[in-house]
């Protein structure tokens, strides 16, 4: 339940949550498990939209789900690269954080917005393409950028 509480707190005080995560013992398996948990929830959130596409387009749901799962799995190295790039950019602006902190900030932001991705999937499944889906997608992206930015600020610029 601590992760659920931290996810909810991430919308009110994202820097405090990331500070707490960084205060724990450094653990690469924990960071990877946060990323995998986020990707699993994001995958589940895609199901309603995939079901709609399968129904409307006559494609098999299993094929769409498998393709989505493989695509999400392929993003793991990309997220590691994005975290490294964010660390390099932060260092360019005088950041002193660790590579681990940059990874944790990014991975946590993904997990924190994963419940919003469930909402996005429901909108895609029940309403389909349109202004509603665009609005929810924009809100998800904004929440992700704000939480990631706050976490990166803590990991790169605050003394611990």
C-alpha cells in the first residue's frame, strides 16, 4: 500500500515523494521494478482502446495486445536512455545528481501517471478518438512532465 499512497502523494508533493525514494538504500532492482510496474499498468490501461480497435477493425485482440506488450517491452532501454539524457542536460545546468537519481525520477513519474493512463484507456475504449481523448492525453502528459520535472529537480539540484 505504500506505493499507492506515494502515487497519490505525487500529485500533491512530488518532490517529497522522490526525496523519500532517494533517501532509501540505492537499489537498481527497485528502480527496475518501478519501471516494470508502470509498464504493466500502462499495458492494462491500453486494453479498452485495443478492444475497440479490434471490434471496429476486425483485427484479433490477442494480436493487438501482443504487439502492444512487445512495444512496451522495447521501450525499457529507451527509458534508460532518456533518463541518461535528462541527467546530462541537468549537469549542463549545474546539476550534481546521480544517474540512479535521474532513472528513479523518470521511472517514478511513469508509475505515478499510470493510473491516469488507465483513465486514458477507458476514454479511448468507450468514447474513441476525439476531443475528450485529446484532453485526457494532454492532462496525462502534463502530469508526467510536472512529476518528472519535480523529481529530476530533487535528484539533480537538491543537496541530500
